[in-house]
């Protein structure tokens, strides 16, 4: 990914409409750190502690496996609003 692509992703919410890419008031977000989705925000509004602890595997075309691949993220110990990249899977 080149720097122009990276700049477009900053401050955006994963999976949001391109017309309204930013965070919305009243929602709870975690920052994705590292990997192909670095800098995106993930809406975790309504997630239980168990959901947060489990982490996520998010579909993305930007990862190692291209279309059909997923980037996995886990909450950072001591900072559950930051999800660290743990790898790409199919």
C-alpha cells in the first residue's frame, strides 16, 4: 500500500460508507494498529467484554491473501481500545 492509500484510510471507520467514513457521536471505537488496516477505527459499540477479548478477523483485500483474506486483530493488554494486528488468514 502506498502512502496515498494509507492517508485515505486514516480516521476512517472499518466498513463504513465512503460518504460518511468518520466516527459517529455516541459510538465506541477501537483503533486497529499494524497490519493492512492500520489506523482504521473499528466500531465496537455494544460488544461485550468477551467479544472484545476474542478479537476479530476482518475481511480485507489489502492483506497477504488479497480478496477473500482476513486480517486478525487482538485487544492490546492494558489498552482494550487498541487492537493489535496478529496476522493474516484465508
